[in-house]
C-alpha cells in the first residue's frame, strides 16, 4: 500500500486489540525478517511445539524486542562488527556462538529450577532468554555476518527506491529462520521432559510491551551506509548456520561447552559466492521518507523504522492510495505535521 494508510487489526487469539495509524510512503518493501516476523516465527513455532499460548506470546514479544534492547550488539544479530575485535568474521562468529551458549545454558538451568520452584518471574525469564536466542539464530539466516555498513546501504536503497536488496528481504531467510527455530523448540521440549517440567508449567505469565528501535540508533545506522566499501563481507552460512544451531541446542539440552572455535586453524568462513563488487562512488539516496523520520525529531516518540511498512504485521481491510509524486510527498508532509502515527501496544510487565 502506498500513501497514508489507516490500519485496524483485530488479532484473533490475542488478548489485546491493536489499532495502528500507519504512515507509508511509496515505494516500500516488506522485509522478510522485520521485527513482526521475528515475533510471528517464534510464536508460531512455540505453539506448534505444544507449548502454552501465554508463554508463546511472551517468547515472540522478546524476540521482537531484541532490535530495541540490543540494537548496538552485533552478536545479537549475527553480524560482524564495523569496528573493534569482532570486526573479523571468525571473532564475530565466536561472539554469536558464545551468546547462544550463554543463553541456552541459562534456559537449561532455569528449567531445572522451575521444576522445583515455579514462579511467574522464572517463566518470564525463560521466555525472555529464549526469545533473545531465537532472534540471533533467525538473524543468522538473513545477515550471514553482514556488517552494519553493508546492511545499511541496502536498507537505504530499499526504503527509498522500492528495491529488495536487504538481507532481511530474502524469502529463503524466512524459510531458514522457521527451520532453525523449530529445531530449537524441539531441543527445548526434550530438555523440559528431562527436567520434569510439563508444558503447563510454563503457562500463566503476563504480557509485555513490544518496542521499536530508538530513532537515533536507526538514523545513525542508515547514515553509516556511506562508509561501505562495496565488498561483500558476509560469512559462509552453510558453515555458521548449523554451527549456531548446534551451539544453542547443545547448551539447552546438555552442557555449557563451546562446540568449536571459528578462528581455529582449518576453519574457513569465507563466503563461497560473494555478491559482485558495488560501485560506491554515488551514495544511496536519502529520500524524504528518511528525512521525515530522522530530521528534527530527536525528542519525538519512536516510530516504526523506515523500512518497516507494516505489511507483515497486519493486512489493511481498506485504505486510500496516494501517488509517489508531488501529491504523495504533500500527503506525507501533512501526515508528518499532524503526527498521525499512533500505536496501542501491549503492556509490558
């Protein structure tokens, strides 16, 4: 949908009604792994594993919120850092592995504790750590280590031109994310039975807020695109994807040991089929959509990031369409001035 859209979503099976006034400028793209898709993949896989609805909703919420709470943590998003020790592929991969090892170990130990002393705080803690771990394993399917400056170039192009070059757009990323998430839930259920925790023991916990990333962080990310050298810096996903899955599932079901060292001799993370070199002489556009989001709004409430057109969250039942020419820009300006961006989000305990 292009132009100014009014979306009303009544989500069945959920305990809340979400009413969204969504501003969208044409053109735009639906990102395969935007926050809402992290949420839906995590929630749906959880339900398919036979776990309680309340727990699954909270897991989905926490997977969603990683982009807010851990925006500047590259290992949370399976990315190579732009600077510092984790700016090499092997160190960055080790960072993601260690994150999954730590979170999985915490989940395993918390299940043992839950079996003897159940509490809502502990159930929420397990849901939170699981959502965080799932976000990382899902992001690895899309990012494959891609550093922010490379990702930002694609995000700017897509947001302003309607292209679909971002790693989060690739359909195969969502397929991979669903498969990896299902494997993690299979490991979780196995460990629950080992620990003597029934499915019902995870039920009855409060809902939580969902949060967008901070506006300042999003704008810095988008501007950093101009630092990219045009080369494909991703790692080889056929090596790292199963490695991260093994690390997380082992930590959930077995022990705290690392499954390997990505920097060890003989480990080759170099991508086998890199994308062609991009001429970065001409920088990606900084269109009105990004200007409206980033300029003069330091103290304004956060909004959906510019690449999120909402199409993965809800499908509009009706709406008007405004062209991308002068009329479309005028509509966007009017909408921006009126501030018609409202979201009623679920209460976070």
